[in-house]
C-alpha cells in the first residue's frame, strides 16, 4: 500500500527528528509545539471519510505504531530487569490486533512496571531507561483501552526516551527505524516481519537477556554482598 502524500510529506521533512524533546512529555502544560510524530499520528486518520470502519482503521494504525515502538524498547528493560510486566502489555495488544481479544486485567497492563531484578527494585541510573521502557508499554495499553491520541504519542516518546538513556541507544537507530520501517507497516495495518523488527539495529536483541545475567553481579551490589 502506498503511503498517502500527507504521510509522506511528514516523514520526508523529519530529517531523523520524528520525536519531540523528551521534556515535552512532562511539560505539555506550557508552550508545547506538536512535533512531527504528533502530526504523523493525526495523518494516519485524515485520509479517511469519518465512517466507523475508517475510524477503526485509523485507531489500529496508531495502535500499531505505538506497539512497535514499545516493543522495540523492551531491550532497554531486558538489559537490567527480568520481570515480564511490559511484555504482558505488549502481548495483550498483539492479541487484540490478531483476534480482537480484550484484556481482562487493564490495571496491571496500564500501570508502568517498577524496574527490578530478581524482585530487588532498581533505583540507580538504570531506572531512567528501564522506567521509560515500562511507561512505553503501559501507555500503549492505555491507548488500546481509552483511545486517546496522546497515549499513543506518549508510548512512542517514552520508547524513544528509553534509548536516549540506555547504553544501547548508540547502537539502536530508533528514529530512523520509525521513519523508514515502522510507520509504513503501521499505516498498512500489518505485522512487522522479523527482519523489519530488527532493522536499523547494530546488535542482536536476542542476546540481551544473556548479557543481563552475565553482568548481574556488576550492577547489583546485593548479589556481591549476601
């Protein structure tokens, strides 16, 4: 499916700067100028005729982009955390897209998980990237529940923020990926292929849990001092 001109125009003008400054997430009460990402999410529905089927298609497109971004940021969580709460939120969204199966426990899916390793809370510098990854998954679930455009926007922004604070950020070109890969798949309302999911990434995401376990003693003082 060819992207409509309105969507192509936004993507072509972004110059790898699709997302707003991270501070905009928490500072929308002041003078906040919507970034290209906001206009992109709006454009996902502006070509429609306003009917119920068209509104649902626009919703699914926005949900997919939020899902793909939050899913991408899971590696920032997995680098230090072994809990699966963000994964549960991602899985619930995937289930709805595949079979219209509605979650039964919205509260746990929509509440950002607390970063922890082996049930020990993480409160040092790792909290920033892992916390943003958890918020990305929770905001995507909130969008599925409530349908507020700002929730889809926040999911993508928090995913972006996770990589800004993560040591993986230098090897994961998430903005380029959003522009060149994820936006088209979301607009086409289709699943990402395995190759698309890992595009614009200079590492193997499958190895991240093993890296976490290997480095656990370095990061977690309580493991070194029983």
